[in-house]
C-alpha cells in the first residue's frame, strides 16, 4: 500500500543544534515533495518545495534533500531556535491524476529547548 | 494580498446533523482544496475545486460535498454527521494545474466537534 512515514516521536533538541527530520514514502513516484510547518490550532504554512530532479534545496536556515532512490527526504534546520518549535509535515503529489492531490505525512513535532 | 479565510472557527454539532463550512481563497488563486485533519494526524485530502467543478476527490463518502463560486470562494457540506467527523477542516487555495508545484496556502481551519 502507499505510505508516507514521518517519525511520530517528538524530536527534542537544544537551541543552536541542527534538527533533522525524516520523511519516507513507498509506492509513490512524486514529481515534487513539500515541507510545511504547523503551529497548534493553525493551518500549515508552506516552507520549501523540492523537485524530483533536485538533490538539495536551501532557504536561510532550512535545507531539504530528496533521494528518489531511497524514497526519502530529509529536512534540516540549522542553528535551531525555540521559535522553531512546531510540527513539521511533509507532503508529496501522487503523480497519479490531474487533480494534483497532495498526500501529507502525519508530521513530526520539534521542540527546541532554550 | 488577502490570505485564505475560513468560517466559522469553531462549531459544535450533534450526530446526524448537517454542517456547512466556508472558505475565501487567496486573491489570484482559482483552485481550492479541502482537507480533514484529525488530532495528531496530517491533513487528509477531501476534494479540490477548479472553475466551479470538482477536480479530484480523496477517499471520503458522498455525504461530503462541496461548491465553488464564481469568486473562487468555496463551501464544504457534510451531511449525516458522525462522531468520527470531529476534526479540524482546512481549506487551501493554490494556483491551477500544478503551477509552481501545487503549493497550498491554508486557512486557519474550522474546528468541528460532533457530539
């Protein structure tokens, strides 16, 4: 069956360290993968998109990698800050129909300690 | 630039009732998608509307229906509410046809509780 997996356990790190979150998928061939941030009681906010022919994308302190052979994306936040504490969701297109439907993982909660 | 707005923010209904949720899309976006997010889960795609027509549907029963209006605003209707329908309902607008990678711009959601 088709699955997107993110670590369901919260990631707890010290301020200043690099946070690395993982997104694994099976039985999809996505054209692109996206990462979103979600704060409690709020809608997700888009952060980064990476296409299947890109290995790495950066934006300020954020970096995303995409390995279509391993079917995995890694999301890094360098020099993490308490304000980075949130749930991070990965999403990919199914590549199956014209609706450009996005499939989301269940998210990983990040807690950055001061 | 006006963002995505949803109403109401919270709603309490009883089992068997019907509910209508509303969404105004971000200016310049003519595609609207609806998602259901249960506690501790990621958003699940319900359906998408483009040019007032349903353009793709997730694994949800027909009692979940929608509308899109000429001004691109949208409604989600749920009939015969069940307890499991309790969730955060998110509306997202986007550019059509996968332009710019189908980035979704979400509203803050409507929290629906079914008792």
